[in-house]
């Protein structure tokens, strides 16, 4: 019976991070509340590519960098397009990604964990 549960749970999971993920919400795990900063997430999203690179879409700029999934989870600081100034929400979002330490899939959503927060993403 346990084997069946594990097999079903594994089967329902996406294969990997590859693809574009739009931020849906950020939950504070300390007090179990939704961070009101991210009630309207705008175009905040991240695209994970197959060659361990990412593109992070902020309010104005795009950040390009690399990530690691073997032996843990790490999003490395990347280079930005520097069109103008991103808003505070974008900067908070990117800093949470830089401090990320893990991720899981629940149903079709991606959950990234960082600084007592759970960043919830929907696939685009």
C-alpha cells in the first residue's frame, strides 16, 4: 500500500523545474500569513532553462543567471538589463530567490522556500 502511494505521488509531480513560473503568492511560514506585499504580483516570474540558467522577470528588468539543483538548491546572483529602476516588490522577490534553499512541487504548483517564506508559483 505504501508503495502505491509513493508511486502515485511521484507520478503526479512535474519532472523538473524547466519552464516559466509566475509568482502567485508568498506565505510567511513563521506566522502562517500571506505576505501582503505580493497581493498583486504583476509580471514577477522566473524561467528555468535546461542548461541550469534562469531568467527572472521583475517589474522593469530581466535578470539572467544560473542555478544549481544537485546537492541542494541555489539560485546564483545574475546580470540585469538595467533599463530603469525596479520597484521594492521586485527587489524583495529577487532577494528571496537568491536566499532560496529548497523547492517542491504540490500538484502543478512550484513552491520555493527561502527565509521562512514559501514562494508559490503557477506554470505559464
